[in-house]
């Protein structure tokens, strides 16, 4: 099972007893819109793939590479780690909304997957 599925499963298990999002309550002032959350999650999964390749090659200095990649994702999207965490926490209150975000991320990742050519 790849890392993306493990993270998704983890989120489902730990958010199983959540409530639906109340549109007028507890909305973070700096909430990341759903479509941007999809893009951030896609970039994070791509970062995970890069790190997995480097790990398999037993490269050194992976902690610093991870930090650089993570920071570049946050910078690319103009967000902070704390803002991402608050937004994710908000979306985790409604599994239907969180599922929609991850479904869109999976769709985008699938479209990025290169087609296998017949040999």
C-alpha cells in the first residue's frame, strides 16, 4: 500500500467521529479554499513520491531535502504550514467534504500518471 493510501486511511480512521461542517461556525479566518487544498495535497503526494525514490536509492540528507520540498510547496501556494493545518482540521470536521478534496486530488494525480506504452 503506498503512502497516499496510508495517509488517507489514517485521516478516515481518526476523523470517523466528526461532525458536519457548520458554515457559520469555526471557520478559520485564513481558510484555504477547497480547490487550493486539492492542489496542495497533489503537490504533497508528488513530494512523497520524490522522497520515496530517494529513500530507495539510499540517498543521504533526505531530511533537508524534505524540508526544502515542503517549504517550496507552501511558498508556491502562498500559505503557511499552520494555515494548512488549520484548514485541514476544519475540513476534517466533515468527511464528505474531506473525501471530495481527496477524490479530486486522486483524479489530478491519475491524470499526471504517464501512460504505459506497449512494447
